[in-house]
C-alpha cells in the first residue's frame, strides 16, 4: 500500500492522459496516445421521464436542464499512484415534481454521490428498478443525503418533496 500523500494540482497528468476541469464542472481529457482531446466529458442533462424501466417517455413541455451554464467548484489531488477530482455544482430542480434518481457505477470501487435538496423533504427512499420502495435513506435538516453505489451496481432513489 502506498502511503505517499497526494498533492493539490492544477491538472491531472498521467503517462496516458491530461485531464482538466472546466468552469462548469465538465472535464477535458487529452489522450496522449490518440493525440485527441475529448471535451465536455461529464456534461449532464436532466429531463423528466414519464416512462418506466423499459422506455423513455418525455414529459410534454419539459425542458432539459444542463450543467453548461453553472459555476462549479473543484479540487484536484494527485500522487504517483492515483488522482482524485472533487467537482461540485448546483442544478435547479423543478419544484413540482418528485424525482427519481438512478446511479450506475462502472468503476472498480464503490462511489458515493452526495446531494443537497434545497427544499423541504418528505423522504428519500431507495427503490428497486420498478420503483417499489425498499428502504429509506437518511437526509439531514438541510436536505443532504448520500447514495453509495457499488461496482457495476444500479441504485434507484425516489426523492419526495413536502409540497
């Protein structure tokens, strides 16, 4: 086990990639072998979905919310064995809908996503893919809750507003 401390860096540099973070929280990845830059990786789109686990059915009149125009904060750390990026920003969420959040983790390690819901919550519930309740997650008085997703796992979470 390497006990070398990680140091803050301006960009992540490996023998194969150079990774930079953009102002909106997306990242640019320069692949040194391909000599090609992949821009705006991690660009997110949030849209309403009236479908089920088998199909996507857009809501009439719904407009997508993107992280293109947000102002992100971030920190990068790296040592000779690993690199770490912590990127945070806020996206507006429609006030009149409960939200289904789905997470998939393709990484070889567990990943934790932390959310702060800036409105009163009735509850946060882990569900199966059919959106049947399994258990509840703990949210603090500020609406902050965390979801841990194991490697190759899908987690579905229902967030219910008090409104």
